[in-house]
């Protein structure tokens, strides 16, 4: 009887207990993985959000540069520079030189801004 | 009797598969975590240093002399007359030729550009400015998303098993 009980314990209960322990370990590991995956997804979402915001700013600024350029070139469409230069060369000369200086200064400022990014 | 005990012990160990010596189950470790990619920010290029050329706008229009200044108010007053710097009928072209000759030791040499070509040059300069600006924004974008001040900057998923 005792031997039978012992045999039953050894062949049925012990393997079940071992399997139960292993399954407990697997569940714990899965829970840990689940938590870490949630954290990873949150980090990826934050990264995507950050990139999306930066991209929106980039698009907006790029659009502004396109508009600025179109506005500047519109001056030539609105005025007959040939006629003005022929009639008032002195006035146009002053404006042409001032505009050249202004646009060169703007380009210098843009490059200074990029240069000082790491400061 | 001794041999029976030994035999029983041997049989017991054989049929139980040494399960009496209980071993803890092997621990399974599955780790998934975001990995921050360390990107060294490059040294930015030296700023642009541009020198302004002088444009001459020349036509055959006559130069209208500037009004004389009132010595008391120091303001131009055309009632007082006009400056007499140039001969009668002196044009902007005449002045330009004289200036250039003076600059180049009597030689008349210059590079000319038509109004249309000046407009093209303006367009090209604006196009370059736009490109530099937009390229700068792209640099700012990449810098913002890769800078390591926030953990979400560059995330990779690594699974360790």
C-alpha cells in the first residue's frame, strides 16, 4: 500500500509539481516580457511623436522659405526694372546694392545659425 | 539482508529517475527593451562669409545734380540751386565710364550684365538661399530627433533570450 502510494507520488505528483514550477517560471517570464514590451512600445511612440513634431516644424519652415522666395521674385514681376533703371539708374543702383547686401547677410545668418547648433 | 536493502535502494533510485533530488526549474529570461542609439553630433561647418560686389546701374539718362544744402538747416534746398559736379548733359553712362577709367588706370574694362541677367542672378541667389535654409532645417530636424537629451530620440528594440 505504502509502496503503491509512494509510486503514485513519484510518477504522478512529482512530474506535475515540476511542470507546475516550470509553468510558473514561464508565466513570470511572460509577465516580465509583457511589461518590458509595454515600455518599449511607449518609448517608440514617444520617438515617433517627437519625429512627427519635428517633421511638422520642418515642413512649415520649408513652406515659409518657398513663400519668401516667391515674394522676393514677385518684385521683378510687379516692376519693370528695365524701365526704372533706364529712367533712374542712381535710385536703382542704391536699391540693387542694398538688396544684395541684405540677401548676403541673410545667407550668412542662416549659416551662423546652423554653425551654432552645438553651442 | 544487506543485499536486499541495497537492491531496494538501487531499484528505487532507478525507477524514480533520481527525482528525489529535486532540482529547481531552469529560469527563462526574456528581455525586450528599447536601446538608445548614441549618435555623436558632428561639428557644424564654418559659417558663410560673403563679400558684397558693387553693382553699377548705367543708362544714358542725364544726371540731375543734387540740391544744395542750406548751411543753417543742413537740409537740401533746391531753391538755393544745385550742385555743379558734372558738365551740362553729363549722363550716368559718362560717369560710369569715367569712374571705371579712374579705377583701372585709364583703361575702360568691365563685365556687363543686362537687366534680364541680373534678374536671373537674383533668382539664383534666392534659390541658393532657399536651399541652404531648407537644408539647415533638415539638419535641425535630424539633430532634434537624434539628440540624447530625451530617451525617445532613437529607439531600437532588442530581444535578449
